């Protein structure tokens, strides 16, 4: 659906996107994460042709963005809807008229416009707000109008640039479940830029971590979060406080492995004492996964490792950061 190979983008002399390659598949929710200034929005704007690039290739629906002329870009953008952090609605137009805008630009007749906008208002749960102006809507409702507008022309791809960053946690959840519903119901591929980890964990299937324009991490959400490498840990700001005696073992529990039964049967079967340092449950891409750090005596380390392996769980020996 989107194929990016060795992409380089400069602003003046500054290299903003540095040799980025990745492929985004049809129907997936793909996240681009990273700190402010990492180049996330720039990459997103390259995908819909709002920005050009100097080297490499960026193909969307089989079309090389750089080689498209005005008409080519116009056609491409029909297939790509976009939503933004601050909604970008027209303040003098009602919700209905905001959603109708792309349809008017493409010359649909009044009857078709009315039918499509009504359908979209229903989809985003705003049937009763058709005549409201943006100033009369809450942040979540404004984003719903923006989502409906982005979907007006039945795009194949929806780009989301920090669409929930201006919303409170509850509203964020509602907008995320709407995006998930749209992805599942309509089969639209969603590419979202965010710095909010909850967003990624909740709805994305795969993600890249961008740091200074370079992809440092790439993979499924479970791979990235369950067993994070140093880059990912730094990004997540996870500083683990660990006991400085004994051996600290972090155990990862994939969805099909029950955390409680492993821990209790380990204590029983190996007849050892150990301490639980910390543990957490995470909802990743719809599954609940757990990680637990235990502290064992050095003499028990090998037996514990053998036991964890035999149970089909993954583990890592943690070292205290100096
Ligand atoms: N039009 C522009 N001209 C020159 N430099 C730019 C332009 N737009 C962005 N940049 C620079 O490119 C870098 C990446 O910006 P970008 O907005 O893509 O980052 P980001 O990861 O999306 O961060 P944020 O979440 O803060 O928007 C930044 O250093 C920024 O200053």
C-alpha cells in the first residue's frame, strides 16, 4: 500500500528524513512514533505529497509521489484522508458543511452530498450536530467532524497527525475506538503519527520509532513494547529501580501464558524463595500481556531460567543502569 525505500528529505542543508525504508500494508494501523522534532510529521507529509523529497523512493498505491504532476497529486489525495491535532475545521461552516467540503470540490450533486454527509454523521455519532458550528462542539466532537470529512471521498488511507494530542484521556479513548472501528469496518489503512504511547499500544499493529530522522526500531507492537531494547527504553523513559543484590530476571508473559500459574508453580516446584520487584499488565493491540521482574538468589538463577523456558515465557536478566 505504501512502500518507502531509502528516503531522504532535507530542509536546506538539514537532513530531516535519513535513509528511511519501510512498508505499510493494506488494512493495518501503522504508527510512526518519536520525540518532538524527530521528523514524524515531515514523513507523513511526504506520504500525501505535501512535501517533496530529494533521494529514495516513496510509492503510495503504486505511484511514485515525486513523479506526480498536479493532476496526479489531486487524484492521489482523493485516496488519502488526513486528520490533525487541531482539527483544521472551517469555523464559519457547520459540521454538515465542513464534511461536505471535499464532496463539493469534486463536484458531487446536492442529493449525493446530503446522503453521504448524513451517512458520515451517523458513522461518527454526530447525527444531532449537523447544524452546529465548530465553536459549539467539544474537542472530541470536532475531531469526529474532521474524521467524517477525511472519509468523505472513501479514501483507502487515513493519515493521522497527533489527532488525539489535544484531547483528554477519556475523549482520546473514544476517538481511538472510532478509528479502530473505521479501520475494521471500512478496511482503511491508517498511518498515525504520535508521541503518546497509549495511542500506539491501544490500536496500532506495527510501529517505527524515529530518532533524528532515522528508524531505530521497527516491528509489531508486542515486539517493541514487551521486550524493549535500550533505544525503546530510553524513548519510553522506563528507568527500572532494581535491588543491587541477587539476580533480577524480567519475565514476559505472552497472551497464551498465564502469569499467576507460572509464578506459583515455580515457587512450588523449585522450592525456592524469590522476591517480586515489580510487574505490570499492558494492553497491546487488543491482547493483555504482562511483564514481571523477580529477584532470585544467584544459586537459583540457572534453575529459574530453565523453568521459565520450559513454560514458554521469555525472560531477560536485568542489569542496573550505572
Ligand atoms: N518547513 C520547514 N522548514 C525547515 N525546517 C523544518 C520545516 N518543517 C519542519 N522542520 C524541521 O524538521 C524537523 C522535523 O520536524 P517534524 O515536524 O517533522 O518533527 P516531528 O517529529 O513531527 O515533531 P513534532 O511532534 O514536534 O511536530 C525539525 O527539526 C523541524 O524544525
